[in-house]
């Protein structure tokens, strides 16, 4: 199989989006971002897509991460069980040809409870490799499905996925709250009020309160989306963080990261926002250096 001793191509291949990078010495020399997520690629079409990427950006070794390794992607890549470090990812790459490999996901289980991730693991390891996240601590990756990873000595030892973003989207599109949720969620008084309400740990009742506040004229519809976002993100944060004063890095989505940071800081903890692209490139570069 190929050795990644020089420039290489990296692909963050999600369900609906795809980001392609030409990486050399840990720096991005060229990038592409398009809507060709795995669900947009026809059956049997992944090899041709990779060929087209090489025609545009260079005939180089290629590493792919994300949903490209799921059962809806190119080929199912294995899950590496926790505790998992970047070395375990390198040892369990799925080679689809001699110069193209898919990064495995990470799994966690505890009796009947289980969790999985694909793609976020590269960013978690990259954030630590950059020196922006501690090798021991709790890391947050907001998104449709928010990931909270516990790191010990630079390895993922356990993690939790919360369907926070998906619940927000479902509430926006369906049910009795949908007519009140047309606006965009924004950081402000309404959001922070939702975060505070979430401390009651009674999410379903608090969500119905959005409807009641409308009927009684206690809250304007313009604030409903921000308040409900504060409820959901605040509930997620309240369930994950305990006491203490250790920093919680927040990786990724530039829209969601400030909202999560505000919710974490409302609980008295400090945060640091880390760009998802930078973390992904750092993680891939570290991984590439381990491929013999």
C-alpha cells in the first residue's frame, strides 16, 4: 500500500457535503467544497469520483474520513473500539485500492449502551495534535448529532452523541411549535434564557412552555427559535459537564460553536473554539505520518 511521505489528498466526505484538500507539510495547498456527499454518489460511482479528484488536484495518495466509510458510502470501514488513539486508526484503515484508504470510525459500548462516530475522531485527534485541546479532558463537537468525547492521554476513552441539532430541525418543521420557529437561532438574551431554563432538567415541559408563552403574550415569536435553541443546547450541556474549572474545547461548526460556548460559559466553565478544518487537517496529517 502507498506510503504518505509527501503531499497527499484528504477528503472529509459527509452525508450531504464533501470537502477535498491537497495537503503538503501539514498545510492546505488547494481545497474544494461541494454538495457531493455520499448520498449524491450513485452506486458504484465512488472510484470515478476519486479519479476525478486526482485529475483536478494531483495523482496522489488519498485518505478519506466520514460517512464514506458507512454502509451508505463507498465501503463499510470498521469501528475501532475505545480506548482508541490515532495509532489504532492507522492500523485499521480500509484500503479500497493501493493508494486510497478510508479512516475507520470509533465505537464505544457499556453493556446495552453503545455509541459510534465517523469523521469527528479525526478532528478530536487533530485538535490535540495542534495543542489547542488537552490530551486529558472533555471535548465537544457540535452538529446535527453533537459529539462529546472524553480524552485520556490523547486517546478517546468514551463519548456521547446527542441528537440536539436533529431535534431542533424536527421541532422547526413539525408539531405545534413549528409556526413559532421561522427565525434563526441567535446568541442573545432569549438564547441565554433558554439555557437557564434548561437547568431545571425538564426539557419536554420547558419546550411546551414555548407554546404557552406565545398564547399568554409572554414572549415574542421572533425570540422563539433562539429560546428553543437555548433549551436544547442548554440541556445537552447541562447533562455533559460537571463542576470544576477545566477548559472545554469546542471544535467545528462556526454557527453552532459560539452557541455551545455561551451555554458552557453560563455554567462557569471556560471554552476555546477550534476551527473544524484546521483540526481535520492536523488529524489527517498526524495519521498520514503513521502509515508505513
